[in-house]
C-alpha cells in the first residue's frame, strides 16, 4: 500500500481506524458507488457538521503565521480545512468551489 504524504504521521492502527470509520459512514449513508457523492448524507451519518463561518480567512491565517513564525507559512498556505473530531466540526475554506 502506498501512503499519501498527508498520512505520514498516522500510525498503522490510526490509519486503519480512520479507514474503517470512513467506510462505515459511506456504507450507512448509502454513498458507495453513488455519484455525485452525497456529502450531506455522509456528514449526517458521521454526526459531523460543517461550520459555515469563514474562520480560515487571510486574517486568521496571518495571525497564525505571526504566532508561529515563518516556519509555518508554507504549511498554512496549503490548509483548506480543519477537522475537530471531538466536537464533530469541519471548518472549510469558504473560497473553495463546491
């Protein structure tokens, strides 16, 4: 199995758990093989809610850069979303195309 670059910090156990939960959500939402992907159904099954406020705007990211220094600048420019698993919230860049 080839790992994607963003999976490099996960242990095999963590990766297996994430895959299992993703497959469960897809199956329970009836989304396997369905196009376009019924994202709202999957979020409902996973008990996850998208936060519509634009918390990833340039002002927020600038504050994060200032606090963390220039070393984080390249990483933050690639952030398109954040997931708070404990709260069941997804924060997406509101400038993304649907």
